[in-house]
C-alpha cells in the first residue's frame, strides 16, 4: 500500500514542504537561458499537498503556482509561515514556491548581481520546475524582479503582487543598506565568541544607524557560525555592494507593458510606494491597483501578516479577466 493510500484511508492530507539546497543540480531544456553564462541555480522551498506529491492530482490540472521572491538581505525562510497559509487558504489550491535569490540565503554566491542576472535566474528556475505560468509575489527588490519578469515575459505571469517597491522612485530608507554592508564587512568577532554574544556584538555595531527592529532582525538571521567557531554571512556582501547602485533604481524600460492584473501593496507608514508614482506605474501596468496597509512599515508582511494575507489572498482568488 502506498503512503498516499495509507494517508487517505486515515482521512489525512498533508502539506509537504520540500527544501532544495543549492548543491542539487538539474538537467533541463533552458530555451531562452541556455546560452546565458551567469545563471545561478536557486535554492528553493515548495509547498504542496500529498494529492500532487503522490499523483492523485496532476500538476497540469492545478492552477498556476505562486512564486515568492524575497527582498534585499532576505531569504525564502522570511515567508515560511505565510507560504503555508497561502497554500491552505488560496482557492482553488495552488502550489507555492519560495526561492533564495542569488547571493542570498542558501543560493550560490556570484560576482554578478544585476537585474538581468536576477531575472534570468528566475527564468531558469521556472524551466527547472516545469512551470509554464505563475503568479508572482515580490517584496522589495523581489518585486522589481517580478515586474521585469512580467514586462519582458508576460506570457509567464498570470498575476503580479508587488510589495513595498516602485518602478518609479526609490525610498530614501533603502539607501541605508550600503552603510550597513560596510559596517558588517569590517566587523571583527573575538575568538570563540558564542552565538548570542556575536549577535549582541552585531547589534551594538549597527545600532547607531539601524533603528528598525525588523531590519536588525533581518541582518541577524544572516549570521552563520562556522565549524571553526568563526562567523560569516549568508549574503554576498561584496557583490551586493558592487551592484547596489544598479539595484537601487528600476532599469530603463521602453515600449513594454504588462496587461495582466497587478496589485501594488504598500505600508501606510512607508514611503517605498508613493501615491504620486501611481499614474506613471499605470503606463507599465495598465491593470494595476494600489492599496496600503495602515500602520505598517516596509516589512508589512511581518508587521501586519493577517491584513497582508487577506488582501493578497482576495486578489489571488479573484478570477482573472478572460
């Protein structure tokens, strides 16, 4: 008797979470990406039910999956709880994928980190897991990657959710990151320092410029204790610094638009998406809408998770025109 039959007999249907590390390599027909030299295989987590794992429901019979792209210095783990809730509450049920962008999380480090590189990584990921179309939710730079993916490859994107970023302007708050990265790059940890004290050392060194507890927590999640007792960072400090100027502005786009449904979602206490941007946003995304979550800042999915989930799930559950 198969595991699926055993589960079904007991009236059980499980959510399977698969985390794929970077040392797993795939063989796939890359089409557009096969001649691109700088592609990184992305680490990812997938959230799917036993119905699809054991073949009771074929992947071709389920709606387009939801792909989640984290922000600067983030990782797929930032959305772990939300991914499970998306899988449970989106109707009809969708597979959910969360990736680590290159130079972040468990994905490989590369000296290159342009938006072109980041989009090509996503194109390869879609080919790797066999997705012909997907809904995309991107936060911060993940949102800009999602916008570029939709503008350049509209046939691949069913719906687009852009959290806390704009193709028109860049928040002054984003420009703190180079100072943060430089401090971390020059940070020296005393030998044999336990992890709690190492984290306290980071907080002490950053507290002069980092006032956001969410940003401080994000940085601390990236601190890794090595086998020799020393410390390193999950993110590639040098590459992110080298490409920061490019990442801090949306690439110039001419004569491209994405006509599918788009939700721009900002925090009421944040300046990452300004209301004055919206008329220009509509030139790229004519079917976009703009909403704010009052009382939320830049990390609105962590600060106001229930409100964030309700708005985004309502958007995903709404039938697409045509």
